[in-house]
C-alpha cells in the first residue's frame, strides 16, 4: 500500500512525463510565453536519446500552447504555407480560452489543493472531494471539444476526451496535447522570421549556426551540402 505522499508524487510524475517530448533533429518548437507571445525554441546542443532531441515543456504553464515545426524545410517557406499556419495558430489562440482556464484549474486542484488537503484530512476524503471537481472540469472540456472540434479527427477527439476522463493527470496537459498534435506545414525558421519579433528569437541564430555546422559535418553528398549552406545563408541573413 503506497503512502499518501507517494500517491501525489506518482500523479505528478505522470503529468511531468507527459511534458517530455522527443523531437527529430530537424524539428523546433514554437511556444507561447506567459503573456501569450510566440517564442521559438531551438537548442544549440540538444540532449539526444537514440538520435532524437529530448525537450521538457514547462509543466507549470499548462495553459501555454507549443507547436512542433520542421526547419530546413524548403517546401514550407512560401507565403501560402506561412499564412495558413499563422491562421491556424491564431485561431487556436482565440478558441481555447475556456480550455486554458480548465487546465489551470485542474493543475491547481490536483497538485496544490490535493496534497495540502491530503495532509489534513487524508487521501480518501481528498479524492472524494476532488472527484466532482475533476468531473466538472473534464465535462466542460469534453463539451467544448465536441462543439468546436478544433480541426481534429473524430478518433483523436474521442481519444483526448477518454484520456482526460479516465486519467485526471492528463487533463492539465490538454491544451498542450491539442497544439502539439496540430499539423503545421511551413518552415519553422521562416515562420519565426515572419511572425515572431527579433527580441523573442535572439538565441535562434546561435543555435541554428551550431546545428547547421553539425549537419554539414555529417553530410556526405555535395548536393545536400549546398542545399544546407543556402538555407543557412538565408536563415541568418
């Protein structure tokens, strides 16, 4: 039988692991800041797990969206792709306001109220007290998703609702899960250059230069090497 404290540690661990992402070496992240501004995230020297980059999204900002985008994506630098992705991201920002409130209330009830209340009245009473809150929040999220869908397939929609209903620890990650699985087709660097202020992408040039040099060192084909060089010249211009 696990202790009350262990229960909440395990619960938070499940939520924490859900915020760990593995990216391809040519992926980057476009994420929201606390003030809902966009910031590009590309690490110069990533931590690799079996050839993939390990990234931790801030678990204490569940209301902030994060999108995965490709860089060195020559077919995604056209205006049409950029505008399409811009429309999708802005549309989600406007439409998930209710879900932002749901996920933050869920985070607070589970990992702030839950442990404190457990220390005073015990785990059983705490879970009984939190159950109606979780059902209310999950029901609100499910109703919102069924009405809006947010351009998701019915299978993905059903999967999200069931996950949040059956595992309360996944509900605080709902906004992140929706944005993370949104399909963006434009080049991440082109998107950042077009729509993110230069003050929010100060570290991008350094990271891009370091990652580009690594790609060139591992590149054997002259044609691909020239393609990378042209891309880097354009991206850092």
